[in-house]
C-alpha cells in the first residue's frame, strides 16, 4: 500500500490484528527483510512494515533524509491507519528512526526494541567514514553496495550465508543513488538520544551481537547501564535477522507478548 506524503509515495504493509508493531529496516534494506517474521508476529498482533525514505518502494525527499524526516514519514503512515500506540522494532538505521519518533511522540510508544542499533550519535571518525562512503558511492555505486553488505556479516558467516547475501545485494542495488547519499547524510548528522533509554517509561530491549563489525559491543552495553533496558546478546554479526534468525524471532515474540 502507498501513502502520499510531501509529494513522495511511502510504501507500507499492514497485516494482522491486535497491538500494533512497527518494523523498521536498516540502511540499504527495505521492508521485505521482515517477511520471515511477519507470519508469526501477526498471529495476535498487527504488524506494519514501512519502506523508509529512499529505500524499497518509497520515494526520496531531498538531499538529506534526517532521522527526524524519516520519523515524520512513519508518523504519517500511522496517522493514516489511525494508530495511536505502537511497539517499535528498528534494525540499525531503523533504530535511529524509532528513537527520533520516540523523542517527538513519547506518548505513542508502548515498547522500543533497538536491534543492532545505537542511541549514540556518530563519532567524529564515523562521520569521516560517512563522508568517504558518499565519495565512494558516487564513484562506483555497485562496488560500494557489494562491499557495504558483505561487511555487515561476521566474517565466518559470509560463506555460510552466501546465497542470502547475494539476494540482499540484489535488493540493495535497487536503492537509488540519491536514497543512499541522503541516508548517509542523515545518519551522519543524527543527534545523541541516550536520554531516551534513561527516561522512557515503556519497555525497552536492546539486541546486541558480540561480533557486530559495525557497532562496538562495550559502547552498547554502557548505554544500558542504570537504565531499564533489557539486553539480549547474540553471538554473530550485524544482520541478526539472518545470522540468528530463530533466536531473533523467539526474542521478539517474548518482547511483544509482555506489552
């Protein structure tokens, strides 16, 4: 289904009945990453999956897709569906968008799961890496996408999940150049939202992978100290929905059942 928002088409799916769960994908991904989980989750919950700006079947909206702008697009979908309370599950960049939404609309959030994601802003080194990535993607789009996807997996899993990685790369290569650059710019300029983890009254879960090549394990653990955030650890890389599929489904089912 599509919603028109600021002259852009936002794609989303809506399945099941019950407490609404919004699943948000990461950078270079789209809502189809959640397909293996929708059947189980939608048995007694309403599951909404949204293609974020410049990804999947959703249009771009300018040169920078800030996390706030992406969150506004998510809010527009929820308003159309007349949904006032939601549980968020955000993978990587999807977690940044969920945090931006939670900051603006805390009264609408019933639960928040950050999956291979962080509440911290980019470090100065990470910002430089984003700038380098923008240069690379402008010079050789295909090489950037192929390299970026492979680097999300634990090294030993790159062979084990070679077929899945091939499919992810194929889908990622459909992401428009403008969408990639706009997301990189938006992630680079996002603000620190650790305060949300400290003050939120709703249930929070952080899914951390011990061999995540993108996020620092100790930094993620430190964010949860003196908070009510529950931590679940997986042994592999950044792509828990592939590398730890069954464990992730069980974890998400337990999380949403308690809300």
